[in-house]
């Protein structure tokens, strides 16, 4: 399996919400997500994004965790 990257795998998870949601940080920007990766993962595991959006799947959460474990590659 290839390495998880921000540009290819992580940013697209958040792009779908960009126009319709306000976040405390820009989840489509690498530095914002990398510097806050653990907090972002915690929020996602806690049910973010809020309804009416579907929660992230177990696979998406696992991919985000893998990205963190791999050192947050760009």
C-alpha cells in the first residue's frame, strides 16, 4: 500500500465541507492540519462533522490515523 499523503488522501476528505462550514482552522491547508492533527482526529472521532453531514467512516478515520503515524507526509 502506498503512503498516505495530505494532498492525495487527507485534503479531499475536507474539501467537500469547505464552502459550507466554518472551522477554527483551514482543514484544507497542510500546515493547519499537520499542526493540529491529534485535535482534528479527536474531533472526527467524536462525531464531527455535525449533522446533516455524515460522520467520517472507520476507514477514513483509520487513514487519518495512518497519516499521523507516518509523520503527516505532504
